[in-house]
């Protein structure tokens, strides 16, 4: 079945440094979603990318979808302590008969040192 | 307020004692799903439902049951819990879209400990 691999598993950065997490799929994705989970919280939807080569920005966050629609990245510029949490990518898996489910990467846990 | 509500939020139980974790959403979503989250393993899907009376297995369905009798509710049933089902459980819902699953709205999680 489809696998979604995410690296790195952990990342510790000094406040103000940049951070990037990468997501790779074994199959072409129709779209990819990104979620953030704060410590002790639940995953919260950040964004969905649909088009090949798409780039979207949300303030200091930049999301990219690869040209082949098999990889994606999330880049945070000048991290802040509020960025702490685990970032997940998720891609739809065709379960047959028009049934789709999201497959999540294992996430990248970001720690920001003040 | 649009939300997904899970109960209980915390539960400690013993092996073999049947339990149900309830999940309810007020957004009229067709799609609902259960995930378990374990350290180093990320979010793994247990069961999902595309609509009322339509359920299907996810990646880790063993030891769990679900039902979808009403659109808003999707309970997770552990008939005979075992210690390896100790985990953090999330219910999620979304509008169903063709060739995709829309943005998932997650509940706040249910932390289950099986002794």
C-alpha cells in the first residue's frame, strides 16, 4: 500500500533559525495536507496542496508540492516558540470503489530553544 | 461551534472489560474516522466510515469495532481490551469529496490505559 515517509523525525532549533520538514510518497498523490499538533493537543489542519509545483504561504510558513506530486515540504522561517509541536503530512490513499482515506506520515517533532 | 466531541477523555481500565469511546460531530460530515497515536508511530487509522451504515477497516483494525447508525456519531468499541491497546485515540471527521478526503477535523483525543 501507499507509504508516506516524513523526515526528520525530530528537529531542535534555536529560536530564530529556519526549519524544514520533508514528506515523500511512494505513489503520486492527488493532493497533500499538512497538520500541526501542539504538545498535549490534537492535530489541526494547516493547508492542502493540489497542483503540481504549487507553493503556498501562511505568514512564516511556506508549503511546496513537488512537480511529480510525490513529495512536499513545509518550511518555517525564523522559528518562534509558538511553532513548537509535531507537523504531519497526509496523502489520500485510494481504497477502491471511490473510497479514500488519508495516510499520515509519522510526523516531525519540532523543539524551539528560546 | 463546529466540533468533534469524544468521551471519555481519559480512561484507565483492565484487560477484558468492554468499553466504548464515543465520537460525535455537529458539522453534518459524511466521513468519520478513528486513529490511534503511539510514540514513534504517528497516526494510524483504525476504522473509517464514508457515510451512514458504511464502514471499512483502516491499517490497524484488530481488536476494535465501530458502527455508524447515525451521521453524527461514530463510536469505537473495544470488546476485550488488551494492554497493547493502551494509546491516545483521535476521532476525526470531514466532508467527503471525490478523489479526496477533505480537511479533517479532530476531536481532542481520548487517552486510554489498559492494565
